[in-house]
């Protein structure tokens, strides 16, 4: 892992757990990220408009992989 930011750690673990493609970590000034008094990360783990990703996100295995990845990063 090159960076120690929370977002980078989560991305690293998501990639390790699920071996799914990543679009990288980006910064944005979204209100849900800006108006917090603690570190915050907005995750986009897949797209429901993509049939394959919808199946993965709805599966028990996919949900466990995503939750485990976030847990391990934190």
C-alpha cells in the first residue's frame, strides 16, 4: 500500500478481497463529505445498472466481501 489514507486502505482491501476492477480514489467537495466533524469516505462499490455488479452486490458473498474489506481497512 502506497498511501495511508482511509480511502486508499479501503480501496486496497476491496481489491484484495473481491479482485474487482477499481476506478481509483478521487477527492470531491460533496456536502456529505465536507460537512462532517470526523474523517469521512463515500464508497461506490458497484453499479446496480450493471447486471453482473447488481448480482454481486445482492449476493451474500459480495456483501460479506465488501463488509470485510471495509472492516480490515479500518
